[in-house]
C-alpha cells in the first residue's frame, strides 16, 4: 500500500481542489439548520430536513469532479511514477515559449531586475515553483510574483474589468504559504507571439481558406491582419503589463490545508477501491450471482 499521508498538491492545482462538489455543506445550509434547530416543534417534513442537514454537515465539504480528476493523475504519479500529459493548447504553448520574454518585459516596466526562479519549494502540504521573488532567497522574500503571458490583446484587456482568476488567486496563496511572503502578484504580460506559432497559424489559415497558393491576395491580406494581431512592439511597454496584487490570507491558507487532508484521504480510499477491482471485483460479482441462483432454487 502507498503512503498518501504526505502527498503534496501543486500550487498550480490548488484552484482545482478548492472547488466544492455538489452536495457540499454551505453557509445557506448552516443558516437553515440553525432556524430548524430553534423551532420548539418541527413538522415531519421539517424533522426530515433537519436530519438531512445534520447528515450533510457531518459529510462536510465534498470533493468536486475536477478535483477528483486531478487526484487520479496524482495517484498515478505517486503510485506508479506515471503521468499523462494534459492536452497542450496554443495558448499554453505560448505561455511556455514566451516566459522569458514576459519576465524581461515585466523587469523593464518595473525597472527592477528579476531572474527566473528555478527552485522548487514545498512545505508539509504544497509544492511549486514561483516565477519571481523580491528577496535574496525565496524564503526571505516579501513578495512572490507569477508571470502569465496573454494569448492576444483581447484576452489581455479582458483582465482589466474582471476579478483575478480564482485559479491564480489560489496558486499565489499557495506560494505565499510555502515561502512566508506577505504579498503575491499575478502579472499579465502582452508579448509577441513566437514565429513558430505564427507559422502554424498561417498553415491553419491557408487550409481553412482553401486557396490555391500562398500568394493569393485574399490570403495575404488575412495573414497581414493575423500577424498584426500577434505582434505588439508598437504598443508602449507600460501598457502591456497588468498586475493583480493580493495579500496573504491565512484563513484561506488553512482552508487549503484542510482540503489537502481530504485529498489525501481520497487517494488512500481510491487505492483500496483500485486494488479491490483488480483482485476481487469479478470474483465477488460471480459469488453474488451464484448466491442469488442458490436462493432461488431453494425457494422453489
């Protein structure tokens, strides 16, 4: 049996595990339970609802399907040292390819030199590799900074009117939990798309338009428009960095730790189910069927 009591959750995945599953106990349930508890005499329906809420409260917060999907990948890694790669979108690929360019842009705008952090950090519950930090070491820093490269100007500008993506909020809280930093920043950067990706987009456009040659005037016009939408050197650098800064929230960090404990219990339980299926499930089903047949014959 595998010891999952010390399994770590990646900071980039905290947002996935923090989603509560359907049927989780909520603040609204707590309010309703309090109301029913104060009633001197409950009707049969109210008593049934009261007992149901007590049961729901005992179950507490349930894991979402998104969380379970992530944990099954974790199970494969922890038990068998295997992991299936997630599908790589063009947006994700740009983020990987442009990380250094985005860091350079951030440094120019901030007028502070940061070098890319390559040290993986961890504590009792979490692990991760924050992009940048402001101290001599990641553990003496006051601020942790994570860089996000936007796909295009529209996805970049959408962040202005929106709240910080919850996945990024939880990720940065995780980095602060491990490092001890008091402030975390997510920096969205708008940098040029690499030529490799632009050329892939050109090929897709060529086949989509169904033109005979790449010299087709309509194709060339669309290519020019596409390239303009994927390069941003004409925009002042100060207008190509958006920062979301949040303070460390110790209450949320405690919530993360409690959820990690639930995840560890899920992993241990999942292993039991896995081993049962591989060794006993077929045998138990056949045995159950034979018992049913025997009982039927006896009754006859």
